[in-house]
C-alpha cells in the first residue's frame, strides 16, 4: 500500500518501455516488506539536468540510470564512487544530505553473475565483442580481476582503440589489444572466454549473429552473451554446438539491480531472491 511514508525510487532512461527494473526492485521491496515504490521515468534526451535536479528536490531516495544517460548524469552528482569514476559511467544514484552519490553496479553485477555460473576471469584469455558502454564495464571487470589477456573485437576499430587506451590508464601493464571485428581469425590460438556485448541478436532480430564463422567458436571454452531477450541468442546456440559452456545476460541484469538495492538499503540480499526473480522473468 502506498501511503505518506512510501519512499520513492526510480529509473531514468529513454527509451524505457521494456525495462525489467521496476519488476525486479518492486519484487525485492515486497519480499522484505519495505515501504518502497520504484517507477520508470522516460526523460527527454535534452532534459537530464532538469530531471535529476527535479527528482532530488522531490525527495527521491535513489535512481538507476540507463541508456543514454549513464555518462550524462556525472556532472549532477555530488560525489562519485572511485570505481564508477574510472569506468566513466554511472548506473546508480543514492541520495545523501549533500546530493546524489554515483555508483556503477554493472561491473560487479556481471562479476556476481559469472561467479554464480562458476566462470572465473583470473588468468583467463578473454575476447570482448563490442566497444560500447556494456563492453566498457566488461573490460573494466576483466582488467580488475586480472585476466591473462584481453582482446577488444569491434566493427569500428577506433572505438576499440579508445576503450583499450582508457582501460590502460587505470590498469597499466595489462595485456589488452584492440582488433577489428573482421580480423577475428588473427586471434592467437587459445581457449578463449568470449563475452558478446553488442545488441546483435536481440529481440526481434533473433536470427542475427555477430560472428557466423564456425572456426571462431572452435576456439572458445566459454561464451557469454549479455543479451537476455532471447535467453539463447544465435551466438550462444552456435557456441553450444561446439560444446562451449554458455550463459546469457539475465543474471547480470538481475544482479546489477540487486547491487543497487543493496547500496540504497545497506543490506545483503539473499541469493534465493535473485534466483526467484530470474525464474519469474523466464516464465513470464
Ligand atoms: P551499449 O551501451 O549497449 O554497449 P553502444 O554503446 O551503442 O551500446 O555500443 C554498441 C556496440 O555494438 C558497439 O560496439 C557497436 O559497434 P561500433 O562501435 O562499430 O558501432 C556494436 N554494433 C552495433 N551494431 C552493430 C553491427 N550491426 N555490427 C557490428 N557491431 C555492431
């Protein structure tokens, strides 16, 4: 029941119609009987300042930030968590007496999701496909968790170069390289973990696949696709044909939300809540 003491949380983004965040957060609030409501705000692309300042003035307790505002909200934070600063993107704002503090839970959301699937990064050779926002969080995680080597494979090589340069600023000495997407055959001969971070293969274009050549999949030991709709992309289907261990983006989606909730409420959320939420999304 919403009453005078209900605390408001929300998400700003554009577009926002297909977001699962209200479902995840309101389910957690319900589970813990917190007097909280979480709502989506579709914000005009040119009005992010007005939206963030207006929500702060309206006593909102916390916000999630999605595309295209993850970098744009940075100037409106009173303080930014050290890791979020290095990543250069924020997906969580927590209200304090002085203003919003910005965090990034995408990196640790992916980390928790991989751990829950028994996939480790330490000492592994990683291919990251894509060089956008999701790739940035992935590269940061792989660098922080001490991957043995990282290749950023991207259609636009300049963007792969930029990502490598920005990661090296924080992790000097890291074995990280940019590579044009079409040059994947030039990858050293190893057993790779490939993390697919582009929107290729996402609903409704479920037949699309970023790399169709079988020889690419033969070199993999693990394939991760950050897409969660569909749960099994063409990329993962193809990897499975070569007995590659696969995992989709659903757990990352849920864990990044759970980590925001933990930051806001200063609690540890039970893993059984995460599993329950994943199952409810799968069966919807
Ligand atoms: P996000 O923040 O979700 O990661 P993004 O920043 O728009 O999204 O990045 C999208 C990524 O998908 C980019 O790496 C993009 O490649 P370019 O840098 O060459 O644009 C990649 N991508 C999108 N459409 C693509 C396509 N048709 N073929 C290959 N890569 C594509």
